[in-house]
């Protein structure tokens, strides 16, 4: 008995060693950047920043100075303040839209993969219809019809994300529902709800969460493209995409106006991907089993 | 024999396949008394697992079940889903072949075991945890408290099967169905697991159905044996009677195919030639006749029925049973 406990402790020690080794400085840098962007975006109202919408026509495209740390844009608005408030928009849309996707898509996918039959045909069919529709046209139509707003943008990007999450959830549910532990749970008298929530959800959640972080990165980029095209949040508000779009006009005079928001977006997207990949590799308890 | 706890009456399972109807189980009759052990033996694909799923009402959705499965005076095939759900786990439990897949990989052993206890026995969290540790200790797992915190992949195959047995036993079932519980384990662990099952079965006075392809497994551990071939029971007898005097050529061939410890090295095993019949085609005559060395004209034309010979509890389906002493 004593030797066996020793073995367990050793196993635990080996496990934590392995974990520590895998978290490189890159991971921590990525976490630090994401945390930094979050804090700054959340605290934007309390930071001693100039207004992000006040124009100063005498100070157009001003260089870096103590008054405007990152200079001003082509309408004389403070670039740093616009970046910070743009982070708010990008993160809000980038997080909320995939949350809509993972909730609705994940639920539909699990139900379809578990119950099969007509319901599955219906879900998969309607998702295929949604996928077949050009996303940009759909976004254009919705914003034209319902008006440009943060809520509409989030909803439309969320709905566009549903099919992908549905497919990931359905695919893993399909393979898992055939596994014996599901039949074992049925044999132990578990209800459908219990099997779905207790047995299948923890298994399906891992690939879904990994996909979620990827979805955040993709949504930030998509929101950027829509804003670049002028379909994002309405003008006085800033978003990274619209800033790149506006900076394009003065690309020859002041290239930083397009590059600063692009760098911010690049770093954020990269960080989300890095954190997502590392977390998935670490929290996957099946690593040794398969 | 005591009154039957489970009696399977003329159960047939049909599975629709693209190549036509597949009759996986063909009118099987079986009974298991309380506290007794029945072994079901047969090769892969002979319908053993489908029969066990039919008893548990866990057949694939498209499968059609006919006949009656009487358990404790209720017909499981006609029980409403809610009552059936309560019966499972509480009175009926099952241990599957592969402990790699029968435990949920992302939940700890403790979660899986304790939730079952809480659900069925309505224990509070503390009591359930204590009971869980006791159960793990009962199935021979050292340091059960620590094991409760671990995930299935941190345990060896034998340990995992012990955990699966602990979960199955957790609610004191009246009938345990062990579907090839040792097939995925290595030989040294096999005997331990079988002994564990036998010990717990005696201690809890529960009935057990032991499904296996290995006649050696059922030999010392069952009261009665049913041999299945191509979906049908072809011979059924008390274990000691069967091994003393088997009548069905298939049973004899199965036993002959077991490796013998006293045989000279490199002795070829007498394998059963040919393959089992295609279950999607109706079989004329005895399903074993194409592979049977005693077969003759009648065997290919007419289906032998399960009949009794000299003793009423020894039944077999054969026109040319092996004559004792021959």
C-alpha cells in the first residue's frame, strides 16, 4: 500500500513537471497581452485619455507627442484613445458573437448528434442553407435593413458562426454517443438530459472551447473587415477595422494610421490562438488515453 | 432451481441492414434464477451481445424485438420508459467488454461512481463518497480515496474494469450482465476479474449472466451454460453436465479449439473450418451443418429444434448428437 501511494505521488509530480515545461514565455506573453487589452478596454472610461471623438483640425495627422502619445488621425482625433475604444468594440463583438455561436450551435449540434433522425436532417439542412448564403451579403442586408449598431453586428456575426459550432459539436457527439460509456449510462438508468449534460457535454466542450478561441480570433478579423468596408459600428465610434479603413486614405503620408490598429489586431488575434492551443493541449485529459 | 428472476421467452432481434433483414437473435428462450449464474458462450457475431442488449432494452433504434423479457414479473419489452429507467441501474446492471470506452474519459472515477450512488440510493454527498471508497476497496483497488480523484486514463485496464464493476455493483442489482468482461484484459488479470465477479455475486446473492467466447471462462464459474450459434441457442445444460457430456457438435468443436496446457509445443489447434452463415439469408436446415463433421442429408434440409434428451435440463438442437463415450 505504501509503495503504491508513493507511485501515485510520483505520477503527480511527473505530471506537473510536464505541464510546467510546456508553458513557454510565448504563452505567458500572449496571456499578458490579452489581459492587458482586456483591462485597458474595460477601464477605458477611467483612463486619463483625451476624447476619442473630439476633432482638432489644426492637429491633423500630428506626430507622437506628450499630448497625443500616438499622434492624431486624419481628422485630428487622438489615435491612442481611438485604439483603446476600438479594442472595446473588437473584444465585445469578438467575444459575444462566438458565445452566441457556441451556445446555439453547440446545443443544436449535440441534440442532432445524439437523437439523429429527422431532427438531425432538419438541423444539418438548415445549417447548410445558412452556409451556402454569402456571409458578407447577409451582413450587408441585415445592417441595411436593421441599421448599423453594435448589437446588430454582434448578432449577425453570432448567427453566421452557428453552423461551424454545430458541425464541431455534432461530429464529436456522433463519435461519443457510440462509445460504451453512453450505453453504460443508459444501462444505469440515466435520462437523455443527464446523458447529454453530464456524460457528453464535458467531452464535447473541449473541442468546442478550442474552436471558440479560434472563433474569437476569426470574429475580430471579420468585424475588422466589415468595419473596413463601412458595415461595422457607425462612424463616430472607432473600431480597429474602421481605423484601418480610414488610415488607408493617408497611407502615403502617415502609414502608422493604418498600421497601428493592424498591429493591435494582429497581436490580439495571435494571442488568442496561442492561448487557445496551449490550453487545449493542457486541459485535455484524454492525452494519455488514446 | 429457484423461481426464475429473468426469463427470456422466444426473443428475436431483427436488424434492418442495406443487404436485407439481419436476424441477430433467433427465438431464444432462457431463464436465470435469483442468485444463479448463466454463461452464454459463442463465437463473435453469434448474437450474444445483441441478446444482452435485448434483455437490457438497449438495442439500436432500428432493431425490432419480438418475444418477452420477463424480469421480476414485469415484461421489460413493454415497460414504459420511465419505469424501465428506474429499473436499470437499480435492479439490472451491466459490465462491458472494454473498460477503455465504458468509462467517461473526462470525468473522475469519483464523479462517475458517486453520482450513480446519489442518483439511485439518494445518499448525501458525504455518505456517497464514503460508500464509493468502500466499493472501490471491495473490488480490490488499493488507496481508494486517491483513486476517486483520478481520471480513467490514469488507471490500468484491469483497474478500470474493477471500477466499471464497482459502478455496476453500486446499487446492489439483482441481475448483473457481464458482456465479455475480460476479453480486453491480459490473461493474468482475467482470472482476478472473474474471481472478483464470482465473489461479489455470491456475497450479494445476485444473478449473473456471463457472456464470453471462452468455454474455459464459464467452466468453473457458472451454474448453467447456453451455447449460441448464428443467433440461436444450440445447447443448454447445467455446467457440470455440459462438460461431462456435451451433445452438440458445435460445443465439442469449441472446446477442442481451446489450447491445452498438456499438449506438445507447436500442436496445431483444431480450428472450426469455414465461417458462420450469413445472417441476412435465411438458413435451410441446421445453421452449423456446413461446418459440422457429423452433418448428413437431413441436417441441410430441416432445422433441428432444441430438445431434451435423457435429463430435462440438458437441451440441444441436433439430429446427430454426440453419443456419450463414443
